[in-house]
C-alpha cells in the first residue's frame, strides 16, 4: 500500500489562492476563524499545519472544497478525475487497461439502468 504525505506548501498555496480569489486579506480570514495573522501566514507558506476544524472553517468561508485544498481535486467539477485516470492508465499494460475499461463499462451501464 502506498501512502502519500500531504504537501503543506501546496495546501498553503491553495488556501492563499482561494483567499485572494475572494479578495480577502490575511487579516480578514484570520479574524473570521479566530487565529493570528502570523499563524495564517505560516500556513499559507507551508511552515505550519492546520487542523481539520480550521481547514473546514477556511473552506466554508472561501467557498472551496476540502478536497481541492488537500489534493487539488474539485469534486464538484464534472471531469475532475480525467487527468488522474489518464495517468493511471498510462502506467498500465494494454491488458490491464482493457480490464479497467471493462469494469468501468459494467459500472457505468448498471448506473445508467438504475437511473432509467
């Protein structure tokens, strides 16, 4: 089993990007979630880790998903896994690609029948 660690520099960058997209200052965001500006600055630079409670508060205020902040995947976008599937398939042999395709096809067809 492969366990990937969290890249706190990337997480911090995504928080900063989302904050700036909302035209908020660090002071604005820090005040809303009751943390110091210095701590938020360290989080945005990847020098401090943020707990899940604070992450949830930040995501609510900035109107972004936790999934996006943690791994870059905005699950509310229709094709958010396209790149990940493409990379996964590239690493597989043609036989395994066919197997994955067949499994996905069965799942998609059963979902379609369920929705009809």
